[in-house]
C-alpha cells in the first residue's frame, strides 16, 4: 500500500475515534470543574512563590498552556507562564508547572487508540501523522476547559484564587497553546474609564465586532448611548453609573455589573444568561423579554424590576450581605 492510500485509509479510521473524543470531552471536563479550579489555584500559589524567589514585582499576563513537547514525552502537566506589561519581551518571565492528574485521560486514550490504529500499514503511517491528528484535538480540549473556567473564575476575588500573585491594575488570564492560539478566561482593568472611551469602543464595534467582549469598565459614568445588538459577552462594569442606555438585543452572557447604579436603562431581548447584577441599584430599568437563565439580582430589587413569572423561575437572588 502506497503512502497516500495508507494515510487516507488511516485518517478514515481515526475519524471515528476523534468523533467519539469530541462527543465526550465537554461532559468529562464539566465533571472535573472543581479539579480544574483547584489546579488554577495551585498554579497561582506556586507562581507567587516563584515571583518572590525571582524578585519579580508584578505580572500582567497569565497563560496556562499544555506543552506539545510534554505530550510527546507523555508528561501530563500544565504550565503557568507569568509576564509583565512587556508581554513576550519580558526579560524575566516566571513559569511553574502543576500535575494535571487525570485531566488528560481522554487525550491519552485517543493517543493510544490512534497509535493502535496506525499498526498494519507497513510503516507508511508514522508518529508525526498521529501527533498531527492529536494536536488538532488539543484545541478542542482547550476550548472545553476554557468554557468551564470562565464561569468557575468569575468570582476569583471572593475565592482568593489569585491572592498570592502580585498583579498590575490591568491583567488577564488565558488558556491555550504556548505562544499560539489562546482563549481569554478573565480580564481585569481597574483604571478609571472616561465616557469618551466608552463611545470610542462602541464606534470600533462596526469594524471589529468583538471589541466589547471581555471589556472592563471601571468607575465611569456612561449614558445616552445605544449599544444594541452588540456582542458584549463577559463584559464587566464595576462601580459605574449607567444612565439612559439601550442594550436592546445585546449578547451580555456572563457579564458582571459590580456595585453599579442603572437608571432608565433597557435590556429588552438581551441574552443575560449568567449575568451578575449583585450589589447593583436600579431606577426605571427594564428586562422585558430578556433571557435571564442563572442571572443574579439583588433580592430586595427584584420586586421593582418588572421581571415576569417565567423569568423569576430561572434567576438567582443575592442577599445584601452576599452582594
């Protein structure tokens, strides 16, 4: 059998195993959500210790990565890379490693299955063919992990997950390939944002639709704007005044409104799944027709928000002492 024919036949067999992997990976990762969170906490603690050893004052970028070289040598660990504001030009980066435990089990099973399927081709299929297929699935794994950790790390401050890491006011956490494709888990930017910056960001949306995703708005007053139909997933407003704002049909999934005051605002038709309004104050604000599954509201404010009976069944309530 020639090389081209063998490779086509092998890839056809491998596609069955790959489909099984993809169908099961999300459920596998969800079952280990707490383990993933603890892995992040452990890595952060080790990073803080390493920063002290190196005399590094602070970091701005935290990258979690599965190294391909580790996978080739079957070392199942995760690297946390800490960098300052110079990013990859940082001359004194910090890195630590944590054991991944059984988190890679589906990938290992796939690796073994692909290796077994490569037998019987008289050497026409080599380890590079197997690694090529396997590394494509690393991206699928990273996506599943990133989705879970975005939710688990939203209340990182309350849980104290990154307390041991000295950070700049602007910092972010990503998960993905080392110096390659990554996905944002969280972003914090506690520098005051003027209203002009809000207006400029909205203007950019016309040319770059993902401008507002994971954006962070701190101690600003934003009013009389119409961001409707904008993708604003995982956006954070902290200690802001938001006035006369029309968020109609925006995607605000996973957004956070921390100790904000909202006046004369409308969220009609918005996707607010998992949004957190705990600690907010509302005046004449409407959520008519919004998707509020797992959204959190201050318990004392709910009776005055005109939330429908159907919406009440799916929201969460934050008490004053919890907010």
